[in-house]
């Protein structure tokens, strides 16, 4: 149809949507272009499943709707889903051996809304495949996937971050213009930061969890990852909205057009800068890039306000009690009877459970099931779980104090740039590196990551923006204005 297909992968979601609508490029040729890039880059380990026939059939249907003028808001634009979202016709493993071979008979709400939609009211995006992730989304480096690690496209010796490592790597390597991710304690923001892409974790409850393989249900939240805030806004507008019949924690708040305020002026914006996010442990290269970004915001008319989030450090023990507690309960459903994997040999029913779970779960998942079961057990519940819940509330209150004097909060996403594959021998090192993302997760607040520079080894540095409940529109506006004024989000890995 056109002669621009050699750089289709450099186009934004917004531009692709426009070209598709104008019929300057077809959904089929767009899908073919991205599928061939995906097949050219197996070395990144980003994709766990592709189904070319299914993808091209979706693209053909998108072309038909485009021709008829009935297309959705992102009709024909490709997207890939983290392997946490069940997706009809594709494998859904959640990065675990436990779900090997499981194919869902239904679509997650997010998949449905972004795709053609069961009721025909979806955005019309075409699914390229399923993206690698840490097993059951537990991890910070994508090294806990049963199907092997993901490589960071900026340096294949480095991790892409986790748990949405496949999503971040695929967007950075331009294997897809956009991806979905999930964030329980930072898994959208931290891999976005490590791979130099933009991602947003909305307010807890904004996006339906129906069809997301559950990790820690009071924290899990889905969001988009793309190269710019503008593109994230387009996806988030299509993803969010109430799903009260299928997700009891879904917020009864109508979907918004998150593109409407992208260009609002930042004059007078008060950016809270938490002292605790700039203390010991923050690497100098990350600090320098984030401080330079804060200066750029001042030039855009924003005012920096020093604030305190005094319980930042406590977010690590609190999260690593609550998340495993919920995980130990959620993962009890994997017993060899209902889904996926079952051990070959066992003596009786109880032994079948034991063998299946011993062989089906990886080390990190077992560690969390054990921790979670322990903190919920009689005699320890009050000492650990209940205490953690109380401090969780205090962490949320600290944010409300802060939002009395500022509109958004800014700081680093992670203390360092992406580390070397195999670089963290001790799981505690991974846990500690979550320090800046966990507080917003525990409070259920929206947070995002946007690229603001390159640090050690020329690896990307992300800045985190945290807003009050339901202020995603403002966060995307604040990120977009920065991306209009700077070009860090256009920096790309060499050789891909
Ligand atoms: N790194 C955190 C963990 O391992 C966060 C994971 C996530 O957000 N899914 O639990």
C-alpha cells in the first residue's frame, strides 16, 4: 500500500493510528512488519508466544473496519501483552512452568478493551504476541522467568528490569509500538526506567484486573508502556474504566480521555521532591539525571517543593510481607487439577499436589509462598501481617500530607541503572532496589516513569512522577511537556 514500511517501527502509536485511519498503510502490512522484527530478534528473549496466523487475521479484520470507517480509536495499531494477561488463542504462562501449555478460553478485560472487543467496542489494536516476565510477576530483573531471562536492548549483558521486562525490552527495541505491563510494586515503572521507555501505573482500581494472573490482589494494577507519554495516554484511555461485574475492586469512575490535557501549561505546578528519595544508596549518575530533569521542569515554570515521605524505608519490609501473604493465597489455586502443569509421577492425591507444586514453581515463587504462609500463620499474623497493614495505612497518610503542599511528586524510579545479568546473587538486593516504587504501590497511587537521561555505561535513567488518586491525566501532562521540551524519550539502543 505504501513505501514507508521500512520505518514503521519508528512511528509512534499516535502516528501509526493516523496513517492507518488515512489508509496510507494497512494493518496487515503493519502487523507483518512488526512480526518480522520480532522473529529477527529472538536473542532478546522478549516474546514467549507469537501466533502469526491469528495476528494477521486480526489485522485483516482491522483493515475491513478501517475501510468501512467503523474502526476503534487505535484500529490496526499493534500491541503486545505481558504474559500475565490471558489472551484468547495465545499461551498464558505468567512466566511459570506451572502454566506451561495453558491457553485461555477468554480475554482479560484489558486485552478485550484494547483489541476488537467482544461487543465490538474495543480500540481495535492487533495483538502481536505475549511478552516474557518474571514468574507470576515476582521479580525486579526478569531473571525469574521459567523461560529464560530477557536481555536489555541497550546492553545485552544487562537486565531489562522486571517484572515487565519483556514489555519494556520489546518497546525499546521497537518490536512493538506499545505493550501492556502490570505493576504490583514497580513492575511497570522500573523496567520502563531500565529500558528508556515511558510507562504508567494508574491508580489502583482504574484498570480492571479481570483476566490478569493474580500476584498480590490489593496491589496489582495494569498499565501501558510505550515510547512517550502521549502514546501511553492513548492506550490508557482505551484500557481503563469500570468493570464492576468482573472485578470487585474496579473503581466506578468513567474512562477518561487522557490525551485531552497533555498540553496544559506547567506554570505554577508544585513538584514535591521527597528528601528520602535522594539519600544514601542513590547512585550519583541517577541523581544527576533526575536533578537535571527537575531543573528542566523549573525552566518550564514548575516550582520545586521539598517534602518528606518519612516511612519510605519501611515500604520494603511492609511490601515484602503483604505481597507474599497475598501471593501465598492466590497461588494456592495451582494444584495440578485445574490449570496447566501436573507432575508425571505421584502416589496419591496429596502427593500429586506436593509434586506438582514442587516441580511447577520456581525458587522465588516458593520463597514467597513460604514467607506469605508464615506471616499469615497463627501466632505470627499479629506480629507481621497486621503490623504491616497498619504501616501501609501510615505510608498512604504520609502521601496525603505531602499532597497538601505539592501537585505531583518527583524522584528516581530506582537507585541505579540496569545491573548486569546475574549481578544480584542475593534476592534481598533486588528487594532493596524497589525502595522508590513501593510507597506509591502500597498507597494505591498512580505513578509513572519517563526517560530523563543516560547514566553509567550509557544506560537509561528514568524519573518517577507520583500523583494523587485519579490524577493520571495530570501526570501524563507533566511527562508530555517534558518530552516536548527534551528528547530523552527518543534516544534509542544502538544496533536495533
Ligand atoms: N519487584 C517487586 C516484586 O518482586 C515488584 C514486582 C511487581 O511489581 N510485579 O515483588
